[in-house]
C-alpha cells in the first residue's frame, strides 16, 4: 500500500502564496503545474519529517528539493497504476539528484482544475537517477490538447520502489 496524505487548506493557502515566486517560465502541461508541485513537496516533507511547514521552497528553488538528494515530481490525475513518473528530458540533464519521488494528487477526474482541501496526495514511489537516465523518452502532450513541446523520461509507477525503502536510505 502506498502512503497518502490529506491536503489541508493551510497547505493550499500557503502554496498559493508561494506560486508567484516559484513559477518557472517554460512550457507547461497545466496552469496549475506550480501549485501541484508545491503541494507535492509539502506532502513529501510532511511524510518524511512529520511537518511540512519548515520546508523552504525558496531555499531550494533551482536546486534539488530534499537533502540535496531527492527530487519530487508531482502529477494531478485520478490515481491509477498506469500513470508514470515523468522527468523532462532537459530537466534530467540539468539537475542530478540521486532519487526521484513521484507524488500523485488524486483528483476526481482528469478535467479537474485546481485542488481542494481533503484531496489525497499519494506517494507513488521512487526511482534512482540511473533508472531515469535509462528510461524511454516520449512527448506526453499537454492537458490543453496537442503536443507538449518537450519529451520526458518515463517509468510506470507500478515499477517504482516504495518510498518506505527510500526513507531508510536517506535518513
């Protein structure tokens, strides 16, 4: 069973305040990408440290998200074992974390926009940087329709290792 955390209104409110300072000018799959990313990091911090509040996104902007070793990737879709851990091709060559963690904000349907209090963030698993480097490439398109304009390395979340195993490696 994969760990999951409930997203609180406090997390959402704080994340919404952070979005303008953290948004990166690049091709986006959704206008909510930055919000989802912030919430994924908060949920991972809550799970790993027992409190998301001390996690400073401004201190890690442009850097690896956690402990200089772990990068958190977040998607917002109805949870399914058929989803993938996606790492943009250009991103994978720029940063070199040891591990990538996939979190999924389990939204009710694929057309849902935004996030609401009480939604679950599932810690789907992790992969090593070497596993990502060896993963196939694909343009997964945009939530707006059509090509995304960039390719991603991808691994099925069904093949990811448990984050419980990662905890023992990084702490």
